[in-house]
C-alpha cells in the first residue's frame, strides 16, 4: 500500500524509532560486506567515428518500443527527456507527455552510446556527453545520432557491465561549455577525472581522485571540479586550470566498515548562492561541505531511507532520491522535496530509483527507475512539484535508466 505524501519540518521524525549510528553502521556493514565482492571491470573504446550512428530500436525485455512518429520531421522537441540505459548500450529519448506530466508519454527513439551508460550531461549546442564503460559518447540530441566515442586515457580494466564496472560514472560540463569532466572508476583503486575538450573531442588532462567517482560537479565560476568519491568517503576538488587536487573527507557516520559500508557519499549538488556542496545521507543527514575550508556542517533530514541522486531547482529547492531501505527500520523509496528553509515533503515512490532531473520551469521532477542494484524498473516516475496532492505518474522509458537530462 502506498503511503500518503507528508510535509514535515526537518527536525521531525515518524515511527519507527531511528537506531543510533554505531548500531546501524555495524549491522549494515556486515550486510553490505556480504553483498560486496567488490552501494553494491574496461579497456579504452574505439576512436571517434567518421560517420554518425543512426537511431536504433530499443532493447526488448520489458521496455517500451520507441515511437518515432511522436517527433515531427525526425527532430527532437524541446522538453524531451534523455536517459542513459545502464541495462543496454543506448540512450533513450522520451516524450514526457502533455505539459511534461508523464501522462500519455512514451519513448521516441534509442541511440547507440556504448557499454553500460551511466551519467550524462547536455550542452547548449544540444550535444550530449554520455559516460559509458568504454568511453564518452557524443550524441547529437537534435538529430538523434552518435557522433563519436572518445576513449579514456585511464586504464580501467576490461569493458564489462554491472554495478562495479570500470569506466565513466559521474560527468559534468564547464559553465562555458568548453570542457567536459568525467569521473573514471578503476575497480579496486583510486579513480580519475578526465578533461575533454568539447571542440576537439580529445582528452586533454587527467587528475587522480578517490575511489568510484559516482558524481562530478563544477563550481559556479568554473574554477573547480568536484568528484564525489563513493568508496573513499570523500570529495576531491580539482583545479580546472592546473589539475591540482585536494581531498576532503565527507563521512557523517564515520568510515567504519570501509568498502563494506553503505554509509558513503553518492551524489552532490553545488549551491549557487555560496558554492557549498550538498550531500544527502540516508534521509537523515545532509552534509554541507564548504570546499574552501573542507569543513562539513550537518543538517537534519527526515526521509530515513538510503539516498542516491540529487538535483536543485532554480529557487533552491533540493530534490533527493531515496532508493529504499538498507535496514529493518528504514522507510521505503521516496523523493525528498526540501525547501531552502529545511522544510521537507516526502513523496513515496513505487520501487527503487536512482537519479532525478527537473523541468525547465522547475515544476516537475523526473526520477529514473534504473537503480544500480537489484529491483530496478524500466521507466521514469514523474512528480508534480507544485501540486502536493497529485499522485506520481509512472512512464515507461529506456532499459534500466540511470542518468537523466531534460532537453
């Protein structure tokens, strides 16, 4: 049975009673260690292609077949959603329905990207940069074709799929569009942030960061790049000019349990007003990192669920994806809608989800159902951010979609 959405001040909690952090770390560390063989590996891909790769039919196995007739004259309408199909080698374009509501929406087309696409970012020129296991794919979103596959400079092992695969994870673009920054996972070792010149489509620099760079963000002025290093409990700041690095621990529950711990940083957003990084943990704690000093302040959260993807609306509202319980007293999957004053609305979701994007007008959230662990589904949940009484809409889209962007 679905729980009704609730509005709660950041200091409020509901039953069941939350356990203390030490008990939670110990029990969950043992559980995660059992699941981890490595939240629980790719050689460089081919050189850039001389010709574009046309749109392809979406993979079968529960995914909705794309309907090209939804896009007049073969061009992609504004407001279309683009998702990275972690369960396939594609990205999928999705019509979000009238007014972006999700009702009546459906996939338009799928385009070959590369093995196990993870994160993606779209520039002002309409080109998407997609982090795959074998390289960064460049996709023309207006014509829906792949233009290139840029191999990584970092050796990350054989190209594979799955949660712990090597290759690209988080990805971000400089404010001026001149460079793309991609976090490259090297299984079992520190990863890297690679710098790609968007004009030449070449890797122009590499900076060593922490383990499994789940997310990559850029400061508002473009001077620093931030890698959220999941398995090393830290954020690495990279100077965009010199590629000098500094590591800042972000571990509000401590680092007990090491690789077997669930209580690690996953995704971050940069607050434009002061450049602080906001990193949600377990629907209980919001770590606010000042990258200038490395100091972390903790604010209360109320969803009490394992959390992954995050996004900010233009008015400063923080959206955080809750993937579901990792312990017996945790709550189910949800989307936290956190106002700048700390007031939170918790929107229940049906099943685990991974990442979230916001419509251009800031009124709608799109939450991907891919999830890096088991329990994913092939679609997007659409949440009306203005109407608190509306029920989320489930929209078929892609194959285990993770990263998402609104075109």
